[in-house]
């Protein structure tokens, strides 16, 4: 077998470095800018020769986020949004190398962010404009019965109208709330008890669970610290997870909710023994309005998990999912608790 010489490998890496569409910056073990590819020079609109050999704070005095991304001692890996000249923005990711160097990659995401902003504004406007007609629809359905006795078939139609309008009202409310969170609007945070919220959600979802002969089991650590956050938002997020667990579980199975403390975090998981999620769909479940082709015949608007992830992350937490098709799914989220010291 033919071997490739070290010089050839270096030439390959050099070709990739020079031709990469993403901007690449390398800081050496002495914490000075060592290399800069053409894409990085174009994104930052500067001549690499003018900054090679400088410390990041010397090279980019007016860009503190880029300095932080390149600075030694920062987390590795690290991802930050980096402002670029011309009101553009890059997603920057940096990671330390074994020899002490640090490599950062800049990817221009301006168009993507603008598209997301326009999409969020459209959804927020649409949801807001739908609220009044939906409220009127539900109100008129209530009024119909007051104008005379309805036969059984008519009553079923009115019931369906009210049920559908209620579902649409929930969907529009979720869309408005999601847009609010994604826009970074301020929330009023104060200490609250996650255990109380779990018990309230279980009570709220008990009728739905009983309709499918599903038992909701809770396993809660004796002492769970208070959380600093917005209790209504967390309540809605947990309710979405429990609702999904019930909806996608087989009849006569169980949904299990755990809550416990782990170091400086409060952990909560919702597990079911349902249909599970396919491996190639795991990354898509967080996308707004996306639903698996396998569940198109079930209730849902494709907003719930997007809402859950956004709320948890707005509280400084994280959420993950483990799933096996035909065996079940477990969603686990973490939230920082209130420091009592």
C-alpha cells in the first residue's frame, strides 16, 4: 500500500485551510494570532498580515466577543455570536488543541438569522390576528344553543366546533408565547417549587391518561430545591411533555415523572413506553411546526417541543431526549436551583 508523505498531508491541510468557505483563525500556544484563512479575512474585512503575531485583544479591540472566543482559558468548545462589519453576524465556534493552540471557525449566519426573524414576526402577527376570530367562533357556538333546542346531531356539531376552536386557541397562544421567548423579551423570575408544578400537571392530565388507561407515576426526591424562574412557562413546558407522553403511549401503559437534585441543578424527566422516535428524526423534533409522518393522524400542531426547548434554555437549563423505536422515549431537562447560601 502506498504511503502519503508528511509534506503531502500538510499540502492537503493547507489547501483545505485556504479554500474553506468558513473563516478559520488559529491562536498559538503563546496566545497570539498564528494563522488566518482568506474566508476569515473577508468576513472581518482586514489584512491578516496586520494582525498576525498580535494578542486577540490587540488585534480586535472593538470586538470583545471575538476576543473572548479566541482567548485562552475560555471554555472549550465554545460557541458565540460574533458581530461582523456591515451589520452582519457570524456563529463562532472555538476549541483548544492538545498543543495549547486554539482554533476558531466563523460561519456567516446573517441571512439565516434574518429569515428566522421574519418568520417569527410573521407567526407572531398571524397568531395575534387569529385570536379574536377564534374567540368569536367559540362564543357563537355557545349562543346557538340559546336560540332553541338542538337535536343530538346538532349538539355533536357544536361540541366539535368548540373543541376545535379551543385547540386552535391553544395553538395560537403557544405561537405567541414562543415568539415572545425567542425574541428575548424579559420575564419576571422568582423562586418556585417544581414539585408543586409536577403535581398540578399530573392532576391536570389525569383525565386524558385515564381515557387511555394510562397510569402516571411520580418518583420525586425527598428534598428538591426551589427554582428561580417563570413558573407559568415551566408549567406549560412540563404539561407539553406529559401530554406528548400520554398521546404517543399505548393504552394500559405508564408515564413516569422523576425529579431530583444533581449537583447545582434540579433534574426532571418524563418517560413513556410508547412508539418512540426514529434515529433520523431525533434532531428534527425541536423544529417548529415539524411533525413525523408517523403521527400525522394524532392531535398536535408541531409547536410543543419547540416551546419546551426554548423555555428551558431561557431559564439557563438544558433538555435532552433518549428514545428507542417501539420501546419508549425519555425527555430530561435540568434547571439551576436557587442558591440558599
